[in-house]
C-alpha cells in the first residue's frame, strides 16, 4: 500500500466540527485545510504561537476552545505538504514557519527542524533570541 503524501492528507476534505458537550465547553475540531488557511494569513515578519492559532480558530467558530492535539497535527500536515510542494516547484506556499510552539519556542517537528524554521524567520528580518 502506497503511503499518502502530506498534500493528500492536507486536501482530504475533512470539515471542522464542534464537540458540544466537551468538559471545558464547546470544543472545535478543526481541519487541515482550515489550519492552512489561517496560517496563510500570517504576514511576513510576524509570528504567532500555536495557542494563538487555536484561540483564533475557536473564536471563528464561537467555540470555547480548539483541540490542541489535532491542531498541532494539522499544522504539521500543512507544513509538510507545503515543504513537499516547495521542493517540487521551488515556490514557498503557506508560511508554516511563522507559527511557534505554544511556549514561544521554535518547532523541531517542522520540516528541517527548528534550524530551518529559524533560517526562514531570519530571512524575513526577525531577530531570534535563545
């Protein structure tokens, strides 16, 4: 069986849904494409944390929170899909490198690890502190 590409996982057609009776209120289960569309709006030279991204998604759906685990997975799928596409076309896609971990650190699980994320952020003029 052939392994699914990150692009196929990204464009799977999954729709966001709300879990109404979650213990902390209404919880959003987003989708890979929705996470991709929110990340696409982050302007060059700016970053957000994964927590900020989850809060924006929840607000857009009038939910109390967004599932942390699925959002992190969907962000990673989007990052890998756009890194694959960039390797094929030479054109960067959605700026996944502009999303920091919830604690504000670089994400070592992104394509190329934290070093690649740092390189891309520095290219955009950001100054990184250890």
